[in-house]
């Protein structure tokens, strides 16, 4: 009898121990899932410390995207996003290194660690989210169709069988792909920059350009370009800053600085400089 009781106690002890391990494993798994779902910074994320140690943030951008980042008449890189980044860097006690990139290669440049972030009117999209980490949105934008001011076109339907230029690898390209009916009705030309697309329009080798409303409004207001935007948004979107997956600490710090700039009025000051008013959306 003692042997039987002893055997039963041993079995109960083993089962209890197994249940305890299983419960701990489930708890650990839940914590990991929760952390991942909430984008919580982990102890292994050294992204912010690495930038603070080297005191440089390599800023990837399209140098022909007015007014977000471009060369002025003296050849100096200027722009709204560049001003934002320089102010953030100042507050972090680091420097910004401006690295022009081919926009179509932006995610490859980021994941190959040639740049530390993509910060240049970068549209937040599901396609990009599957490959990189995005900050909070800081500005709204629309994709619009642009024609010459004196052209006969009034609606996108008027562009049937006409040539539409756009930047490859851009959100305009994504918007066009999603609007299959319109895409099949026109002749798209894919170019490396919006500037090249607008040159096609100026030279009348394209009938319209599909591009960011932010950029074309600046071209009309600041550069006095002879363009007109067709009524209606082709696609609504938001701009964010792109980081490598897993680099939540760096992302969080830059968002924190942008929110501080919103609170103390610096963000509004920079926006007003470029757009005549505060059009930023970060809170």
C-alpha cells in the first residue's frame, strides 16, 4: 500500500511540474505577442543608442521632390522635411547626413543600411508596411492629376487614350495600379522623378502627370508653374518616416521630438515657412 501511495504521489508531482512549465510557456508566449503587437521597444533594440553614439543620422531622400527635399538655385539641399530633420537632430544633439537616393530603390537602400531612415514625403502604405517600420503620420496628402493650365482636359475621363507620366516606385504608381479601369484607359510613362514627369508635361510629350498634391501646389504657388489640378482626389494618403523593422527605439525618439516641436510651435513655424500655414497632423 505504501508503494502504491508513493507511486501516486510521484505521478501527481510530475503532472504538477509539467503543468507549471506549460503555464509559464504560455504566459511567456503571450507577453512576446503583446510586445510585438504593440511595437514595444525590446532590450535588444540598439537603434537609438547606435545613432547617439555615432552622432549622425543618415537621411535618405529624393533630391528632386519639391518642397520636401530638393536643390535650390545655389545647389544646396533644402526643403520642408530637411528642415524638420535638422531640428530633430539639433534636439537630439546629433547631425543629419543628407543622402540622395533613387526613390524606386528606397526600401533596398534602407534595409541594406546605406541610410538610417526614409524621410521625404513617404506615403504610408500596406505594401511598404510589410517591409519596413513607419512612424506616426505627420502630414496628409492626395494623389492628383495635373495638366497644363490651358489644356482642354477637365476630368480624368477626358484623359482616355492619353499619356500620363508619373514617378516609378511612388505612391502615384501604387494608386494607378489600384485604379485598374483608369490605368487600362491611359498610356502610363514611368520616370525616375516627379521633375522629369512634369518636364514631359511642359514639353507636351505627356498629357497629364499623376503626383502628390503637396508638390504640385508648391510648384504652382512658389514656382509660378503653368499647371492646373483636375478636380477630385485620385487617392488620399498620409506621410510618415520609414525605419528598418525592429528599430522601434529610433522611431519612437524621432516621433517624440516631432511631438515636442508640435507642442512648442516649431513644427507650425517650419510648415508655415513652406506652405503658408500649419498643415502638419502629428499630435
